[in-house]
C-alpha cells in the first residue's frame, strides 16, 4: 500500500500537520480548520488523485481540532465517510453539544487538580469554538478492525479514543508519538481523568514497540506532525516519562500534601491559559501512576501525599 504525506500548514502551535493519503482511497488527519490548511490539502490531493471523488474514507486519529478540523469539509467535497476511534468519535459527531460537555468536564478536572477558580474561568473562556458543523456523521472504529485495507490499532493516552493506522510497511501514528515534542497526556483529554492515562499511554508505547517491524525499522513510523520518527524515539518518550514521574515524586517530598496544580507550578513555573490545563493534567497523570504503584496516596480534599 502506498502512503503519501501531505504537509498541511497554518493554524497549529505544534507546527505543520501531516495528512497521509493511503492507496488514493483513505486520507488520515486532514488538518486544522483554516483556509490556508484547506488550500494545502487540496493542492496536495489534486497532485495525487485523478479526481477528489476517488477518496472513500477520511480517518481521524483523534478529536483535536488540528486533526479533525478539515474532515467535514473534505468528506463533503469528496462524498467520503468520516471514521474515528469510538471514544473520540462523539466529539466531532456532536461537536456543539460535546464541546459544552467537554468545557464542563475540563473545568471540573482543573478544579479537582487544585487549579484556582480564576485560572479555570480564564481557560474555559479562552476556549474558542472551532469552525466545525454542530453535528457531522462519523462512523466508529474499534481495535483490530480493517478499513480499506488499513488495520486500526487503538493507541489511547493522548486522548481516550486515539487510534493509529497500520499497513505492512507503515504506521500512521497521529499524536501517539511525535518527533520533536512529547505528546501531552492527562491535560489533552479530560475524558481520561481517573483512568491512569499515563499507564494507558505507556502501555500504548509498549504495544507499538512490540509490533512486528517497528523496532527493526522495517515499518516506517509516520507522525501527525513532521515526517517520520525513529523507533528509538518511542523509548526516549518512555524514559522521559519515567524521569518526570521521579521529578513529581521528588517535588512531593518537599511538601507534606500537594495538589497537581501545586506540583505543576513547582516543576514548570507560571502556567497561563491552556498551559494551566496541560501542566496540571500532566502532573495529575503522573500522580495517578504513582498512586497505582502505591507510592502516593490521594487525601480527602484532593491533595496527594507520599504513602506511609
Ligand atoms: Zn493532539
């Protein structure tokens, strides 16, 4: 199967998005909902396809706007079907209603993590709706299923319903593994709160590494931002998280009881806007991992302390 990367720019802090065209039938992660990105995507597709109507499926690895943003427009233009992992699908399918629910969930999560009320309000009010339809038809994908010859591999952690797509020679990874920065875990999808998102994510990394051809480099790893990633990068991200877990534990030793927000400020300094959610969520994910391992305990009132 052929996998062609189409760089789609404009509108994301992580840099240029990577859309992937597979066998001229499937487009994975069309990109952010901006005119600049749409122009890049169209130009890329028109160079590869005889006609846009050859496209059968638009697959989105996860619900973040820089990945799903152009999906409704592309699907309508090509008369294609949109598909996503089943936990993430509702966030595009019922965009307007799910956005309201997500903002409430984000606020509740941040409050639990000890983020002050004025910061919570600023994060929620700073969330601008994406130019997406209130509702969009989306079909759900589950692990192991095949779609137009592509194997669906559930890769949760960065979001609850994140999926990757596999051919014999390539793995299209979305934000499960990125070449230059570490995908946020914990704050990037508050659906994962309370479910040990970091443990889930580390399991995802282990499952990816265990797939045939990944460690040897026979399978090309295709990230959602950038061109390729080395298999060593998966191990590096795992090591990074182990190191950060130790830093969270050390920061907690310096205090008697602390919330994820306290520790996030100890580790990362001032956190403004969306970084308050990402930082506190990331620390909360490490604390959940430590709690699962029996190293810390969650106290009444939401603070954490080292286990006796
Ligand atoms: Zn993402």
